[in-house]
């Protein structure tokens, strides 16, 4: 069974940093496009950042220059380094694995940024 195990969420003041982690299987990690999405209260789920198996990245305009997505191949883990956090970043963040025909999701981790 495919599992995406997330960690790293929490409460942080505006301007601070957090790093989210998403651990998955070797098979998924080595072939799927990995990504982070978020959903704030009353909002639809939106893409935050993605990284392909080849290491190509894509970011939402709202997080460009502040967030960095990366892969650690030896641990089958994708990270989202979040710097200069804003209250608008408050949301449940979800890890995603996408093969273009199949999608898997983590359980979500809460990120709260206080002003």
C-alpha cells in the first residue's frame, strides 16, 4: 500500500520558518512527481510546489522566492522548506504523489502562522 507520511507542521510567527517532510516508498519516490498542496479554511486546495523525478521544480507565484521543494533520494523523502512565512500561508498542507494516471495523498499537516 502506498503511504505518504508527513511531519513538520506547527505554529510559527510571521517571518519564521518551517520544514515539512513527506516520506514515501522507493518506487513512488523514484518515478512520481511529488508535490505539496494546501487548503486554507473556506478556500479550495491549491498547488504550492512540485518536483519531478528528474528534479525539475514548479512553484505557485505566492510562494516563489520563499519556499523550496527538494528531494532526499536516500530517504525517499520530499521536503518543503518554508521561509519568510506569512499569515496567508496558514493552511493544511498535503503531500501528493502523481504519476499522471494515479494520485496519492498524505493525511495533511497543519501550518499556522501568527501575525
